[in-house]
């Protein structure tokens, strides 16, 4: 069991701010890479100024930047620029999430850097990517959630478009960017040369539309928000019991059979309306009524126990407190902590990539103060 | 520009079904890996039976399995098992998304396979991961969206918990699994030995809670659904104009200043209630009223043009048809096609990881018929 992660020895120069880029470099740091944040002197990463704060340090920033180091550099200043280029000399990966063209204005675009540092992998995570008519537009999460169609399929039929309650526009771009970086690392082992990874947040929203896109192209019909129901797998919904709602996801014929047996409704199995998944999806309304009629006889807890014993995918609808305190979540080390010199002990989400042979520490290094690792970083350059 | 992707030469044995696993192996195939689906004879991947259908072939299945090959093997049959083990002999990666313990029952668990094929990377994407109290439970997307807290923060204050309109529980697990696989490939180049990647869908839901988790741990307060508003960045919301809603995301002081100028409300900048992002988040209600008062004077289109010119992140709320037909989305090659022998031409989402030096084809190979590549796969073993 190695305490160094699999990316130990990989150095990342991280010019990213807010969420999409920092999310990608957070996972790189979790996997053992050395991540050096290069921040604007005085202000730093925008997320340093976003709440919630614990002892005046942003806990939001801390949760996304644990285990990274920070140096403040003004790239328009000659001396700082020299330091930056020296950092790139010994780096493997540069990650930035500026608007397209920003790095070129600093004379630090891919073409320039690739010529100077042919081994360097350059990863850009931007709102709209580095090509196409919108490439010079700025974007934040909600802009791409809205433009990419995700908000139009989220919500209840009468609620109108709804934002996903977490910044999925940023996070999916961070994850695709991460995969691009890891692909480039693998590629460089073969070719000896770095490549450019160009990930646009809007592109990633299209990439995650999954069956909404398949339905639109197959039928020409525009997918609508369906509340909590799955659009083409049935029964797959939130159902009311005697007290709380529960989720039941009986995704194939065998599970539907087991469900009917467990709720003591064997007659549903041979009902012509419910024979196949396609039939059940078409007759979702009457099927839901039939299922809830039985579910209303017992509590959510009782049903979750019975359905669980029968092997039917089901679960409670947890709030955030219930989710982060769940015994399984804790056992999987999905809530870790940092011991922050300013904020004290902070809890945050762990790394879901569990790898054999590598430890998965319950405590990670805290997020850096702005310019907090200057001496260490500069001495590494000597 | 290479027409082979960066993962050309990497062979993936793909036992995954439905969405999370197939999503990961789809990206591997997009990046050039040879992906061989090993499916149950007769029935195959569950997703083959999910609508929508085009000429009786599932377009949903097709969109997730483009560019892969298929062989049907019954792993309880000795002859088929022998073929399977021969496939693993020359494979780099095995991916499965069964419930924990299923592979062990087939005597094909990590321990057995790692001893037999030390270079093989083993990746498991399961509902709850391979350790912890829930590890033997089945799960589908909505179960983990509900248990992980995401549904509790999605929706409007009066709508109750809401499912994200795309299967984000599966997709994020697929993306973390993908990153785990790519990390393992990089790692194997160094060590010569494969590792096991264990990704649980519920873990991934915790990993994407981002500021909901920071807010909960900082304040002890349980995050609630906020409609379309960002919880800690303001103004960052859907606003009504003279006709449609538009998204405005002014994520820092400078953008707020520009917004106030553009809507001709300079007095808002010096208003004590709106001085910093923290102030604006606390006084979100009156700020929204003040902004909408001005926005109601012009159409959404007019405002998007003016706000866009001023460099303020903004956008329309597109439906799926508008999103997939958007000029920028098309220019970025985010809608690709396959020429399916059964369904004909199919359109689907492209690959958002754009890499320099590698082509990003507008047409990909179609999804395989069940057992459709048996001869080719068997002849490759000779």
C-alpha cells in the first residue's frame, strides 16, 4: 500500500479558478500529483471570496483546493513571468480555465508554449471551448446548464426549467478535462510529446443529455421535465408510502416481477399493459397508482427493508445531512477532513476513485493561503 | 493529425450494462481503444431493451455503444468461459458494473484475475462500491441521486425533491471510473502491473455535492432546493425579461459593476446591501427585484445581445432541440452520427474531449448487434 498516489512525481501548474478547473486539479492532487496554483497577487482565485466562510477563509475554496500549493504571480510583470516560465520548464501539465484567447494575449498560448516546452501537456477548460462562434464568450455553470438543455428536462411538469442543485456544468467539464489530461499523460509516455486538451463546458452538457438526446432524434419530440420519473424505464420513480417518499428502480422484467411479488400484487405481472418495459413506460400512470395503492399500507422504512431483502433497487430520499452522515458513505471514506491553520478542522467530500495498492487518507493537506508556498516553490526551482 | 485515437492499441473487455459502465467504455472507444462487449447470450445488455427504438433497435443503446464490438458468452459454460479467459490474456482492461460479489461467484473476481493476468487493469463501477455495509445492494441512477442528497437540493422551494433530468448518478460514476482506468493505465506504464479501480455511484454523488456540502459543514444548516439561484454567488439566477427568462451569472465584483452599467442601474453598485458577493447573496431578494425591474423593459434577445457585448456571462434557456441544433454545438462537432445497418443514420452526442493531433470524426462506427462480431473477435485470438 503506497502512501504516494499513482500520480506521484507529476507536476501540475494550475492557473484555474472557481470550480471546473480546480475540480480537475483537485482530483489530480488526490491522486498524488503536485499541484501548484498560480494566482493573481492580492485577490487570488475568485472562489476565495465565495461563502461559506470559516474564520474568514472560504470553506468552499478550501474544499476544492485541498492538497494544492499556491504562489501569487502577476504574469504581466517580467520577473514574475520569468518565474512562471521556469515553473513550466519542470512541469508536466498546465491547466487553465480562462476564456479562449486570454493565454494568447499573455503570449502564453498553446502554440508558444508547445514550441518552448514540447513535453508540456496543455489543458484548457473553458465555457465554450477554443473553437466555434461562441469561443470568446464567458460562461459560468448556470449559463451552460441553461444553453445545453439540461435545465429544460429538470423539474416537474408545472415548475418550468430548473437548475440542477449542484454546479454540474462545471463539474462534468472538470471530469472530462481530467480524463483528457490523463489520456494526454498516457499518450506522452508513448510519443514523448505533450498535446493540448480543449474541453468546453457547453460541449459537456450535450455529452450528458443521454436519453433526452436519443429520444429527440428518434421521435423529433422535445423532451420535457418529468419530475422524478425516468423517461423510458418503468417503474423508476419516487413513490409515496404511508409516510415518506421512497425511490424504487425496477429496471428490468425480473425486477418488476420481484416488485409485484413483494408488494403482493402478482396480478400486475400478467396485466397486458405492463408486460414489457415499453408497455410499462406507456402505461406509467395506472401502474404508479396500482403500486402506490399497496405502498400506502406500510411505512417507508418497512418497505425499504422488504424491497431491499427482495433485491429490488430502492432507497430513501436523503437530505445533505443524512447523506454525509450515512454509515456507508463514512465507511467508504467519502467524508475526509483537513486541518486548516485558519479555519481549523474542515470536513469535505473524499475521492471516489478507490485504487488497489494506494492508500485513501482520511486526512488531506489543507488548501493553501494565497502565495502561501512561495518560498518552497521558488526553492524547488533552484 | 492521427485518425487513430490516443488509446489505439488498448483493448478493453467490457462486461458493463445499461449506462454507468457503458458510458465509460464509450469514451474509451471514442479515444481509440478497442472495446469488446461481452454480453449474455440471447438478451444482451439491458439497454438493448430500453426505448426509444428506431427500426426495433434501441437508439438509446446505440448512442452509448457506438464503436464497440460484441460477442455473446455464457460465463457459466465451460467453452465460453475458456474464450473469455483467452480474451483477457491479450486485454489491457476489464470493466464490469455488476453488483459487488457477482464476479467472485463466477470465480472471476479481482484476486483470481490479478493472479492469472497481473498486467490486467480491473475496473468495477457499482452502485455502492466493493466495500462497506451496502456493497451487496443493487442500485440504479435514481437510487443514488436520492440517497446522495442531490435530489434534496434540486427543484424549487415548493416542488420538493427533484430528479436531475439526466442520469447524472450513472454518468458521474462512468466519468470517475474512466479517470480511474486512465490513471491505472498511466500507473501500469511505470509499474508493469495492473491495479483494481473500485468506483461506487453513491460515492460519486457525494463527490459532486460541492458547495452544498461546504455549506452544511460550515453552518450545520441543511441545504434546500433554491430553484434556479446559485446558493452563494449573486446575481446568478434565471431572470424574467419582457418575454422569456434569461440566465445572468455575474460571478465577481467586476461583472456586477458591468451588469449594473448595462442595465442602466449604476446606483446598485454603491448600495450598501450589494457591495460584496456576500452582501449580494444575503440580499438576493431585493437585488433580483431591482434587476428584473430593468430587464422587463426589453426582450430576452435584446438583453442577451447587450449583456453579451458587455462581456457578462449570460444565455438563453434552451430546450433539447435548440441545444442540439445550436450553431456552436454543431461547429464543435458535438452532434455526430453513425450509419447503423438496422436503424439507418443516427445522430448522437459527440466526444467533448478535443485533443490536438487527433481527429474528431463526424461519423463513428455503429453500435454492434448482439454477438455481431463473434468471428472477428475469435479470429483475433488465433
